[in-house]
């Protein structure tokens, strides 16, 4: 399927999902909550321009290779693909199953399908990897800031150990590759064994090339790997600004460290239950639990969740506008 078809499909899907979200929230409810946040609504929306900018800087670190002049794309192009890709991910039933193919279709115009595929895959891995690192750092912050009972301390320690093990597993993927080993594993499973074997036989060269790109990023372009990770972790940290600004708007006494803990805990909960479009109903529950854990009223999680939904709607609209502009 070509890029034009992807744009048409995802734009149609986006319009339907946006309409559903606006219908569920209620147009008057949206306007009322924007009015309630007042002038703080602008920095709430603007904070995500900073976040997407950091995401784009990380993506650009992965895309660029000195030996490939065609991989040196303007920052504006990478930022556009970052915003539109996340806009598509917001409206697809399974997170990261819509924006990534679109980014590949757009990038292959500049650098070919193999480089485009490996770049998008590497950025997706980096995005998830930075989440894990951020959650591990957040556990340390929770242990340092919050007064916890012994059971919570034990839970945090277990979570920290699991996080470290996942980080080590990710590093082994960066050293050994990912795609070929995945299809070798699929060959051992019933029902998909035949399809995995045929796909590995047909696409063996392409899969090995993608794995080579994964290993090269970690082993030969280590500085770019670390810079991409740093940008992504900074983006995770800046996400707390949205929660903090919303709390200030409604007069809630919240510290920056509490905002970081709430952002980390709610995103962890939302990513565990990742298969709902826009995490319908999941995010509010995660926010309520996170707010209560830091001693703040759980019911304010509903308002914060609504503001986050409105912010998503704004950026989805902007993302699809960018998609339309890029088409021209």
C-alpha cells in the first residue's frame, strides 16, 4: 500500500475517532473545561510541542548516518513525521500499529525501504526503552520522596529489579539484533510456524539488514544512541508539565516531584492496558490511583484526564492538518 492510500485511510479513521471522542466528551464540556483552565491551557498545549520536538531530535539522531547523505533530513520534516505518526497512533486501536507504517512509507521516499524500516523500528525501540528507564528512575524518586509502608517499599524494589532486567534485555537486543531472532522464535509456535518460515525465507536478506542497523546504532554509533536516549528521557520528564500546569489552573497544591510521579505511574498503567483507542477510561483510573498515592484527591484525576483528552484532540487535528499539507 502506498503513502497516499495510508493518508486517506488514517485521515478517515482519525475523523471518525475524533468525532467519537468529541461526542463522548461533549462539545460544551470541552469548552467548559478549557474555560476552567483559563490561560494555563496554552502552556498545557505548548508543552507537547516541546515534547514532540525532543522526540523528533531523538528520531533524527537515529535516522542520520554520515555515510548516507540522503539520511540528513531537515528537522522540520522529522518533526512533521513525529507529530503525524503520534496523531495516527492516538486513533488506531493498537498503539504504534498505525503511525509506524505511515512513517516508513514517508521516509522511504528519501532513503529506501530498508533504511526507512530500520530507522522507524529503532526509534520505536528507543521510545519504549526510554519509558522503561524513566519508570526505573521514577521508582527511585518514589522511594526518596514518599513515605511508604513496608509492603509498598517491597513492591517498589520488585518493580525496580524487573525494570533493570528489562533494560538488560533491551541492551542484549541492541547487541544481537531483533527481527531474525523473532521469526526464528515464531517458527517454533503452532499455527504461525508455516507463515514465519516462508516469510523468513523470502525476506531473510532484508531482516538481516535491519538487524545490522540495530547493532550498528548501539556498537558503532554509540554517541547517537546515547543522545537519542537522553532526548527521549527528557521528553518523558517534560510530560509532567501538562499535569502540573493543570493542577495549578484548578488551585491544586502539587509539587513538581509529585507531578513526575503521577506522570510516570499513570503512563505505566496506560501502557500496560495499551489496546484501547486513546486508552478510553484507562488513563483516568491511572491518574486517580497515582494522585491518591501522593496524598492528593483522586477525583481530580477525572478533570486532569479530560484536559489531557482535549490536548490529544488538539494535537490530532494539528497532526492531520500536517498530513494534508504534506500531501500538497
